[in-house]
C-alpha cells in the first residue's frame, strides 16, 4: 500500500486538483510513490474544520497519513460585520483551532509530517471587481477581507508553527515578494491562478524535501517496467512484492 499525503483546507485546497492546481502537481510528483488525497472544503473556517477531524483522521487507524498540510485562514480572516461575517473567526480562536487540529493529527501519528500553510495575501481591488462582475450594482461596497487583516492571521500561523516545532509555508509573505502579485497569483483577489498554484506547489515540495519526503527517494509501489523480464516476468514481482 502506498503512503498517503492529505491536503486539508478550504476552497484553495479544494480547487488544487483542477488543471494547473498545486494538488494535482503534487499527485504527479508522487505518482506511484504516495497517494495524495484532497480534503478541501469550500467556505470552511477552522471552527467548522474541527467537526471533520474524526471523520477524515480517525484515531486508531492502522495507516495514518505520512504527511498532512493544514491550509486554513482565508475564511477565518473575513471581516466581522461585512458580507462574509458568517465565516469570521477571531484570530486567537483561529490559532487555537489550528493547534487543536495539530494535536489531533499527532494523536493519529506522532511521526506524521505536519505542514502549516498561511492564507494567501488579499487583493482588495480584485475582490471588489469580482463581486461587481457577479452582482453588479448589488455588489458589496466595503471589502469583506483585507490584506492587512489576513496578514495578522498569517503571522499567528507562522508563530504557532514555530511554537510547535512544525514546518510552515508563509504564503502571505512569499507571494508579495513578486511584482504585480495581485494579478499574477490571484484570480479573484483571493483564489489562485495557475501561477499562484505553482508557488504553493514549489513551497510545499521544498518543505517536503527538507523533511526527507522527497519523491525521488521513495520507492515505486510495483516494479518499473524496465525491470520486468519479458521471458520471466514473475521474477520481478516476487522480488518486489513478496
């Protein structure tokens, strides 16, 4: 059985298996080495994610994931009193919820590689334009998310990773190192373009390799075709599978 890598998060994770997505790129990178499972839930915040833990990561499983990414915060950081008020989670609760998710995963497997990913930056003008394209004159007049507020959640995510000794991808900071990141990396001011997905893939791949979870160093599940003798194929399978 191949080991499993679980991607746990909100819509940015849910969309990662689309064409050009960071999840589909990971699946390709770990083909025949590990099964990459997407567990992304559009619109979810960390408060709601807690209800999923025992279903996605059951305690006592004989084969827990070897690695899990935790990618929440974009919805938690929605502003109180604005159009996405229902998704808002105060930043201290957000941090505590992520801590509880990590604690549960550690109960599943003390050796599991856990990677925290901060929410991406927010392009407020892009969000406004997207809302107007959908709702016209009925679109929101004030931003439901801001880059400044999302940055606070990102910093708490990074701080928690440091506190717990976990690896972390600071996507909020990384993306803003590039000129015109708003248009290059974000499709609607929040979700990712193919280039934005590429940043996540590169950063997650880097962290996995630093943690000795490099696909190049993992064995194939079954023999490579070049190792199969056309006259005696069973020999390769006996050596590899039995």
